[in-house]
């Protein structure tokens, strides 16, 4: 693993001194999480990351502008839609098959 940056998302090796531990720290602004260097297709395809944001339509404009389907060969992200459970959500698949929900409370 190595350090990288794409579209404002920063990936850094989280444990460079531990050769057997592969962790990547991902950050976007003040927010961060860790990914392990172990891929299991079945797990990835059954994982959902849910991120609450202040303005899902602004996130959608950003995501749409990246043309992720062309850039990474993923399913084209879906525009935001109001779901019956009270959130407006845009759905994005990453290159490993993980489904990301970017959502905000639906405005009346």
C-alpha cells in the first residue's frame, strides 16, 4: 500500500512499521476511517457505508461530476431520492462493490 489522493480523499498507510498489518487511513476533511488490506468479495458486496451529510444534493452534484462509472467502471451512481423512511439518499458503489449511502433528512 502507498499514500494517495483522489478528488480530495486522502489515503495514507496507517501502520507503516507493521509489515503484516495492512491498514489504509482514508480521510476527507475532518472525517476519517480505516480500511484493512484484506479483501473478501462476498463481504464487500454485502457491505453498506451510510454517511449523513448536510446537503445530499450538493454531494450528488460532486459525485456526478466525477463520472465514477467511466473513471472506475462502477455502476452509475443514482441521483438523490426521498425514501419512505424519511431520508433523501444517493447511492454509490465503489470499485470493490461496497454500497455507499449519502443521505440527509428529507425536507418537507
